[in-house]
C-alpha cells in the first residue's frame, strides 16, 4: 500500500473521530444548556395541545379556570428553579445523573416516535411493532450485513458501532443506583434474571426507535413539529428529575430543628401558656384533694375524645383497654408509673397540653402471636395548649410546636423558592390559550383509553403481529 493511500485512510479515520466527538457532545454533554430557566407561551401551548390528546377532561377544566392556569404556571416556575439550581450546583456533572438525563431523552424520543409512525395501525402495546429480528440485529445476533473496508478499519481502532452491551450495562447500573438511592427499602434488592431480560429488551427497543428517529429527522422525513414536541417533553422530564433530586438535598438545608421551634415560641408572647398551666395546677390540686376525678374531667377537660361516650354522654376522661404505644410516650410513662386509684403528683406536659392523670387499673390482653400484652385503664384531664392559625378561619387547633414548625417550614420554603427563582432568572408566560374540548371528544378519548388498557393487560389481544418496519 502506498504512503499516499495510507495517508488518505488515516485522514478519513481522523474525520470520523471528529464527527463522533461532536455527536457525543451534543447528546451527552449538552444538558447544561437545556434552558431550564425559561418556558415560552408557545411551548406551554404545545404541551397543553399534546396533553389534550391524553386527558381532554383535565384540559377542559384548565380552559375554564384561570386560577388553575396561573397555578400551573407557578408550578412550572418552581420546577425550573430547582432544575436550574441543580445545574448551577454541578449536579449534572455526576455520571449517574448525566446518564439518566440521556436515558430520559432516549426513552421519550422512542415513545413519541412510536406513537407517530404507528398511530394509524391499530392498538398495540408500546414498541409492539418492533420485530424480534430487529432486536437481534441490535445485539449483533443473527445474520449481519457485510462491512466495507472503512467500517472494518474503524472497528480495528475502536471507532465502529458502539458496544451495545456496554451501553446497556451503563443504563442498567444507572437505573438500579438511582432506584436504591431514592428508595432505602430497595438498598439490598438484587435484580432478577427475568427483570434484567425485560430491561435488556426495553433498552434495545428504545434505542432502535431513537436511532430511526435521528436518521429520519436528519433527512427531513419527519416533521419539525414532532421534534419540537419531543424536545419540550424532554426538557420537562429532565427538569422534573433534577428538581426531585435537588429538592431532596434542599430539604436538609431548610430543615427546622427543635431548637428553632423553641426559640420562636420563646420570642412570641402569643404562645405563652403560663395561664393554662396555672389553671391545670388548680385542677390537679382539687383532684389530689379527693374530688371526683370523673366529674372534674367532664367539667374541665378539653380533650375532644371525652365527648365520645355512649348516647352523647361524656366519658369522665376514661380511656379503657389502652395498649402499649397507643398514647404519647410522656403520657404512657406517667400513667404506668402510678398504682391503680392513684393520681399523678405533677402535671404531665405533652405537645397537646397539660395532662392530669389517674390510673384506674392494669390488665392484659391477647397480643400478636398469642402472647399476652399489657393494657391499662386511665382517666385524664387535658388543658389544651393548642393554637389556631389566625389566617385560616376554618382550620382546627393544633399543638403549638406543630403549628410553629409548619409555619417556619413554609416561610423557609417560600424564601428559598423566591431566591431560586430570582437567582436563576426563571421566566414563564402570564397566561396561555387552551384548546376547546367538547364532551364528544372526551367520550371518544375515554373509549380509546379503555381499549388500550385491554391491550396492555396481560392476556389482552390485538390484531398487530409485531412485524418489522
């Protein structure tokens, strides 16, 4: 072979390297430019139009309720704020997150391409028209077309067809890692061979359709609207993924501690319970002095459960056959420390208020696995320290600590979200137009969905035969 011929081959291989790197960067390295800080009115309307085909009833309601549209836009703003902040923090540099972002694109592309090219072929499960011979070809099984000189040259130096087995293993490892991180119950779960086989078939099919889509888009065989719709769905799905992961991280940073709650209560006079404690002390003194405990409970107890007696009668503060663990720990410990007939010497404080306790008796009941379990009958008088949210006229009283913790959490979440939106300059439209949906369209869509459920149910049947494209 002449030096000139060798030089020509080397040049072609180098050009192949350049093209391969460009494609790799566009597919894997481009997520930081996904545009998570903005969604236009046109994009929102494209999204709504697509959803109208799947859930026309919800879209009809959306068109009738301006406040609901406003809420949806605010949800999008918060979603993109979290996703943008995840990018800013460098989260997308983590290989498992970067891999999953690419998985999302591949999966959504394949699903939408499947719907587009097979929409007129009758009901069929997702990817049902991909034949077994296509799957085998994807894995390099069965008869393969002969490779030319340049294809063999690229294979020799590792520039040929990607290793689908390695790509699948990366896909599977990513899915398993993320599943275990998001669900501690799955930490020690091992994937079965059957599950791996199903995942392998799914991986093959989404990549078959993804490659078909890329080829046809490049050649102009598919409408630009399809690509726009897929790109929008990918952006939203990737944003949801990043937002979920980053929100888990943020939850720890905005967590309200017991010290935070105590400090807030101490600094706000409206939470002072000294007057209620004084009232509870007076009742305790009367109970210890020998007054009828049940009568005192019926007169003073602020426990709603005391009004749940038969025929509307009050219960005299009685809870009978109480099993261990049914009451909050300070109450239970104080009750079981007494002898039957004895009244607690001191007030027992819980998040619900101040309790005056009298133990009636101790007993046993059949527990789990036939073992005996301790029970007790107890009377108590509650002077509630519950607090009613002044901004919620129909709300119920709740324990002060619970109210304060919720209030602080809401304030921190609101402040954090406002900061994220501002820092990432998240922009959403003021409003958007919604397609007009008729009752006839809703009925027709429900009918189609029922048919598809039958197809996707094990044992369901279809006229499709799984032939190749």
